[in-house]
C-alpha cells in the first residue's frame, strides 16, 4: 500500500516519471511494477488503491485478478498499458470502478452496469434475502421489482425462485436496456421488463410480493457528493427533501396491487426506519417490521396486506 508515501493531489502522469521509466527503458512493462505505480497514483485517499489497480489491470488484459496476481512478471503490451493508464486517470477523477469495468458482482452474479444505472450495493442483498424468505420455491408466485435499475434484484430472485413470475419496472428506458442485457446474459426466463413510474402502469392485480430499492437519499444530503454517488444517476438516488418521495408513492399505491396477504418490502436509509414504518402502518399494512443490514443499520422495512 502507499499509506507512507507522500500524498499526491491526483493523477498527473507522474507515476510514469517515478516508477515506469526504468522499465520502459528496459523494454518490458510488467504487472507488479505497473500495479504498484498505479496504486500510488490512486492513493492516499482511495481506500483500496492496490485492489482497484489490480481489478482495472485484469480488466484491460482480459484475465481474472487471480490469474494476474499469479504472473507478476508478465509483460503488458503497450496498447493495454495505454488503456490502463486512461482508466487510472478516470478513476483518479472519481469515476467508479464498476463503471470503468462495466460490471459489478451482486448475489455472486456478474451484472453489466453503465452510467444509466445505480451500482448494486451489498446491503441490497438483504432485500433479496427478505424476499426469498417470503417466496416459496414450490409455488409460482408473482413478484414486482420497482425501479429495477440494472436488474440485479430481479435476476437474483429469478435465480433462486425460477418458478416465480417477475415484473421488473423502471422509469428510465436506458436503465431498462441495461436490465434487458442482464436478463439475457443470465438466461433468466421469468422476468418481464416494463417502463413505468413506480406502480402507475401496473394494473390492479394480485402480486404476492412487491419490492423495491428506490431512491431514498434526501435531495441536499452531503452523502450525494461522496464516493461513487456523484457519478451515479441522480434519479436512482435522490427522492425529495427527506428522501421519502419514492417510498411514499410506492406505499400509497401498493395495496390494490397485492394479493391477499401479499407483502411489500422496501430498502431505505439507515435513519428512515421510523418514517417508513409509520407510512406502512398509516396505509393499512399489517405485521410491519424492519430488518437491519450487516452494518447494523435499519435498512429494509415491510408489511403485508
Ligand atoms: N444505499 C445507497 C447509498 O446511500 C443509496 C441507494 C438508493 O438510494 N437506493 O449509497
């Protein structure tokens, strides 16, 4: 790691001067030195500079990270090196690694992602778990995933419950195009994609489960300026002054679309549990509950009809 090195203001091509020149002069640009130099360019504010450099170099070379690490002395062709440098420069400018590689793993499945979709978060796997607890593998239940983005939640549920019949919606046609790619590449056959603003194009019906990871960050939350969030679609993140607008629409519209005993499950902000439980109760949901994520924060709330 580079924690003891001098802080750098950003990627300035400087690592070429300091690290690469001896190797370039020797005619061989090798994995180990390239990763070390790139990690140095990414640090010190980056939490995992070495890992990120490895992931990006493996991506450029079209190999897995393990294969890359197994061959530290492997030479990097000049074109690959140029592509890698360009990716490191974009990463230094704040672009998320997932957008640079175009992929993100969720529920042990590789998903395609682009600037048109939120990058799937590990805490959303808790939403999938909560859904699976309510879906029997034996019965063909009906599920709606609202604001599906890249389709991660719908595809994960589809994989675990192949007998379910899933409708996945998004208001963004570009997001739906990404979801379509993911449905196709994962071979899910029980997902129907639908362009729709929360529930408005979904007829009064009988879903056994409606679930969503909606936007829930308050409009002026400083969190929107941190980490990967500035580069992610605002539409997928921010939802009014308290971050509750999308959740309000969903809770208000869900009951007529649920079967008897049908459940609603929502991901929300760590400090929104009380508000979301109140919304669910005020809209007549029964058995209202909240689950914590693995960081111990209130993250998923739900209830049933
Ligand atoms: N959990 C995300 C974050 O705060 C927000 C995701 C969302 O709004 N659905 O980084």
